[in-house]
């Protein structure tokens, strides 16, 4: 169904009636073949593995990247890659099926994206979410000024979070173990033929049930990082999809007065609330820490997300819902990746304007101007 994303790999397969082979998308694993005049086909990493006289060879070629080689023993012929794929691509009206169950978020009416005023200062909120001066200087400022991620050297020599005596964001406890090979960069612009940022939010169909009578609708977004307009559309989505999609917001903050026991109590409450929301007809859950203030502590978005995700898996309800995270804590690519790994189908890294009054933590910008701290989130 899908070419391997990492190679090199060559797969050979047979059911006794057909025998075939396919390569990874980069074609890094050689697979060469020859065809003789007495209908013998030899495929191997190199073309000269068997001593076959040149005058008996009618064709020499190689398996190309992403292509499939197939011999149909009943028909007694080699089936061309294009013919083979066209046969399966046109076997059923797949495009019509997709169009029938797909709703594109950016095609829905744009609701007014009201940015609520924060009850706390920007500095207080940054501190509550664990922002550091380095985050502002090296992560947020380049994005605010240039509209792009800051460039830095590879590697991170800071102590592991688990060994540090400093308070670290929960994201920092999860680290990628780099592969021992050099992988080329991959992005949806240069690799558009094999990857995309398009994501789907909401109920998931059974991939194996192509004859489903009433498959669930899919909500498609062009990328998994949502802005205010996208969130406004999701919150009001029921009115524009005839109730096929209904969103529900889970508040992941708890009263400061609850103390240390508050996290566990709130997580249990959130899990139960998520199940109730799904059983009452909602199918998009927005996991939000927007109501964090002096009196209410925000559970780390990653912790709340993973707890809800795994609880829905245990209850057999996970494929009936989409999970969207609305948090002020996500600011690095790593943060978004970990959230996605634990079940988030989209993330909204929000910014709330500070309350009226003196601006908070403004600092000099270019040409002597005063530039205020960048927004929370990426």
C-alpha cells in the first residue's frame, strides 16, 4: 500500500501465481534483471550473477525507484508498472469516495477569530509555561522578526532533563535517538511526491472496510499547526457541517487550592469527561490550557493529551474522535513532534494579548524601536 520511507529496501513477493518486486522511493537498493529468449528472468543486485550467454539475453534493465516489477505466471508475461497501477487505481471510484467524505477546514466560512484578553501579564504566562530567556532570544525572536525558524548548530549538549535540578518542560524528557546514518532533509516542498503536511482531524474509518455503507467524514487541514481562524472554524464547525462534526473543549487547568493531588484528580476527571463528550455526539475534542491564571494551574498539555488518548484507546473510542491541542507551552519543533507522537492531530500554539495597561517585557528592537516579546507558541 505504501512505499517504505526509509531505505534502502527491496521487497520480493509471490503467491505462486504472480511474482514481483518493488524498491524504496529513492531506489538505493540495486535490483537489476535480465530476460532471456527462452523466458527465463533473473533478478539480483547485479546483472552478472549467473553465467548466461549474451546471445540469449533479449532485455537488460533495472527496477526503478518506486516502481513495481511483476511477472504473471498464468498470463505468461511481464506486467508493466503503469498498467499494473492503473488497474488497481481504476478498480473502484476512490476519488469520488474521498470527495464524498472529506471536508476541508480552509473552505469553511471564516468565523471571527476573537483573541481573548489574558487575565495575567505576558511575562507571568511565559514563566508559568516555563519559557526562558534563551527561548525568547533564539527561538521566538527569529520567528517574529524573519518569519522563519532560527538556524543553529546540530546537537544539544544541555544536561538530560531527568538529571537536571532545574524545572524543565515535560517535552524535554523525550529525546530522539539519531540514526547512525546521514539522512537527507525531507520536506513537503521538495518531496511533494512522497510526503505532505495535510492532516485529518476526527473519526477514522476502517482502512480494510472499503465497502462501508456510511463511512465517517474526514476533516482535512493543510497543515497540523492551526491559527486563530482555524480554531474559530473548529469551534463553530457544527453549524457549517450539518452536525457531522461537533467540537468540545476540555479545560486542562485545575484550582491551585487542590495542591499536589490536583493533577491526578483532574486527569481522572478529564478522561471521564472525554468519554461523556464522545458518547453525547461530539467527535473533536479540544484539549485547552487557555484558562490558566493565578488561581488555576495548567496540567502540561503533553500529559493531559497522552492520558486522554490512552484512556480512549482502552475504552475502544479513540478512532471515533479527533484530538486538537490548544496550548501556550509548545514553541519548538520538538514540542509539536512529541504532541503528534502522543495523539494530537493538530496543535494551536496560541498567543493572548496582555490586559490593558503597561506593556510587559518590551525590549529594544531594530532601529531603536521597542519590540514586545513574541507570542506564546511558535
